[in-house]
């Protein structure tokens, strides 16, 4: 593919800088590592399903828009359902995460989830290739990423392995950054981070679609820190959810409800709170026929569909009543913002807390 890409590239960086997402310290690195080098010819746009991008013009348009790009479906197998299994993250999120990672010259970084290789190349350009290791579970993606990173002029260690285990032979690291979501922070990452180092990862829960957590690692082998905004990433492969139990529509029960607290229920703070109080429950919100609507299900056959004035519940649980009770508790607790929540990871496991590490939430 050929294109006068420089103007597109410059326009994207100007937009990122103007938005405040791309600080001056990272601008030269993004300028030196254009995104298109790390996007394969075959890509998809994520809509309700993955839609193939079929023309050169559409390809270039996607590459230099601030959007995520699906770079693999069905783990590269043909004839599958078209589920996204790897992507090139949206530039805003890449810049935001690298800024929060807060690297300094000479620091060593482990990236979990190489994907297309763009993030690893950015880190190598900033810190030097010898200070960067990136691990990817898909051997085909490892081979492709190593090739394009090398063609771009960088040579970080691109290794094949299960990112949930980190990469022990390169430890300790000053920073670990994950570009796939995890439900629990593997303690291997804490163990492989130098005391005083940092871990940045998208944490996924049933109730929320994803949020970034920034953990600082202490000399006692415990990592602790706060959430720093929403972030949707594909799950690490070892944690992909299995199929849900079907909901029996014959168990439907109609009820009534008042005005929906849709605004606060869609808030990330409530999602974090409810995720701890209602483990295993999934919520989505949106509009149907111009009205706010909330959907709940628990993966085990219970569900609820709620609009203003009406609720339908299915299965053995009364999910709407449970969600309302948790929402009342959330409001009573002061409707905390995402930054009020934190996480502590120790050899004994992971603990979500509210406002103070001493106040466990669950």
C-alpha cells in the first residue's frame, strides 16, 4: 500500500497533543514510530460484529483515526464466527497508558501482549531496545510483530509465552504494562517487578467493561494502587469467559419500577462498587425505542430487562432488586468516584478497597 501518510500522521499527533493525551515527552517518540507500519493489510472494524476493511482508502482512514483496529479474528483461523482476538489499540489509549506508566531513561519494561508490536516499538524508541521485553501467547503474532518491529529499526526481546506468567528470565523490571485485560493481577508480575517499580494493567470485571489500575510495588512484595479511568481491552487468553447458561424465557416475571438511575448506574464508580457486591453479575445499559434501558444477567440463567416503569426478570434470582439494593448502598457510601477505589495484590491474593487500603470492599 502506498499513501502520502505524513500529513495524516501529523494530523493525528496534533489532535492527540491538543487533547492533552500526548505530552511533550512522548511526542518525538510517536513522531518517529508511525502507526501504519504496525497495522497488517487485513484488518476489521469492530461494530456489532467485526467488519472487514476492504479498500486501501478505508484502510488508511482507519489507521490514522483515533480508533482501535481489529488485527486478528478467531485466533487467525478461517471460517470462525468473526470474534476479535487481537487489535491495535486506539492511539489515545496508547498515549494515555504510556504516560501513566511514567518511564524514565534506563528503566527496563516488560509488556504483556505484543499484538501488532506498535506499543513495544514505542517503548524501544523511548528507552532503547535492550530495555524492553514483550511477551505474546500467539506464536503467529510473535513472528509477525518481531518482523515489523525489526523493519522499523528496533530490536526489543519479542518472546513467545503466557503473559500471565510474566517473563522470569528477564526480571526484575522497573515497569510492567499489560495491553490485554485480566480479572486478577497475576502475582508473578509483582514478583518480577523491582521494589519501587510500577504495574499498569486493564482490570476487567463482570459488572464493568474494564478499568486501568496502577500499582506501585513495595519492598515487602505487596503491590497497591488506585484505578485511573476506564479501559476496554481484549481479555488475556487464559481468562476468556465460557458460554453463558441460557435464560429460560418461560420464567419471565413482570414488575414495575420508577425512574431509572441510569446516569449513576452507568458510572464507573458504581460499576466497581457493584462488581464487588454482585460477583458474577453482568450489566449493560443503553436505549431502546428512545428510552433508557438496563440489562442484567448472571451467566447462570438469571436475567433482567429494565426500562422506566417496567422490569422483566427471569431465572431464579431477582437481579433487579439486588442491583437496586447495591445502588442504594453506593449512594449511601457517598457515590464514590473511580479514583476512590484501589487494589492491593499480595502473595495471598487480590483485594479491592474503597478510599483506604484498610477498607476492603466485598
